[in-house]
C-alpha cells in the first residue's frame, strides 16, 4: 500500500517526527533494494533522504528508484544552457555552490545518457501507459519540427545548435513526463473534471502534456511562439485551480447558456482562454463514448485576439480576482 502524500511531508524537526520519517525512509529503502514499485512522491521522499543522509545510506546512483529524482535534480541546474559553457549553480544542503568543470562534465554526461535512453522510449508508438503515449507523440512532433527547420548545417556552429535543440527538447519532455506522473498521483479522477453549464470537461493525459509542453516550458524553448503561464497557475495544481475558477463562474450564473468550446476569462488582470472539444474514448463495458476534453489553456497575448475581446465582448466581474468575457 503506497504512503499517503501527506505522510511524506516532514512536518518538524522534533525527535518524534524524525523517528516517524526515518521509519518510512527505511521501509522505502528496503523496497528500493528489492526493486519494488514506488510512487513518484515516495521516490522523491526517499531520494531526498538519501541525498541528505549522514548515515551509511549510499548515494542516489546506487538506487534505480532514484533515476527520475536524480535527473530532475541535475536537469534543473543546466536547463538554461546545456552546452556546459555557462556558470552553473547547484544546491548542497541549505547552500548554493558553483560546480567545477569536472562536475559539469560528469553531469552533462549523465544527462546525455538520460537523453539517449529517453529518445528510444519516445520512439515507441504503442505504449500501454496513456501518459507515456501522449508525451511520446508530442515529443516526436517537436523533433520533426526541429528536423524540418535544421537547414543544411554547413557550419559547425549550426550543427552544434541543432544538436543542442534536440537534446533540450528530449530532456524537457522527460521532465514534463516526470512532473505529469506526480500530477496524476496528487488527485483522484473526479478532480480532473471541471463543470460549466451542466456539462463536464475532462482534463486528461493529453490535456496535461499539451499544456505543460506548449505553455509552461518557456525557459527551455529556444524560439518560443506560444504564450506562457505565470505563478497563478502552478503546473501541479492546474486542474484544482481551474476547477475552483469554473465553480466561481458557474455559481455566478453569468455564463449560463454560453458555449463551452471557447471560454475566455480574466484572472488577476491576465486574460486567459480555454478550448474544449468533443472527443471519443473507449470505456470498459461501455464501448466508445463521447466526452468533452480540455484541449488547451493559455494566457492571451496575441494582439489580434485581444482586440477581438475589446471590440466584440463585454467583461463582467465575478469577484475582485475573476471576470468572464461574454460575446456582445
């Protein structure tokens, strides 16, 4: 039985809490050594314990269960520049330090190995896990765009840029996959359904992958053409925040009778747009059924779209934070 996420929270530094969390750590250590399956949150808890342990608990590389944690930990230090030519910062204990050239080389070699393994994974088109299918499909599409726009690579600098773009895209998709795994652990299935005008809109694996990849990954995009989210919509709690906003819209009655295909609202003085479409899915014992899926969600920055809002819509306030756009 997996540990509850709240049980993996280190609540204080008192002796009783240290004993409680150490007991969980020891249990997860035994499971790791026996190659038993851990949740992503259990992995993070255990690997953070390994990293900070003053006892003989080994190193992250000693445990296969720490592969995702180790990747995320290193990737976040290098994602702005994977060339190895910048000044980088890493965390040690409660402090920050600049890794040596030797450590940088070692870290980038590790990321290269993750990239190569991940490239083989996303090349598979029939993963049984839906989340893995969606991130693989999305990544293959991104890689095709890189190939299409790579040019003739006549100069060495162009070849290096092309290779770095591929590496950045692959590592970014691996990171998004790791985050998405945690998102679907945090909530039960009912919390990925939002309602408006008595219609349900599902946030599924496609929704999460698409939104994170297209509208959250600004820092890793070399030539971003999409709008990107701010801290009002933290990736891990995207579905919860949207559910809360839709409850406010529904309770206001202002949007009653309007289409759920395109929903535009203002939250904390930022305009956002949501698109939902009818899709078909297979449900066990029920065959193919139709449902509404959240396709994408992003802040509006396109001037033409913003002018349409200004000219063709009226903005009605729901509360101090939230307003809804209605067609005139």
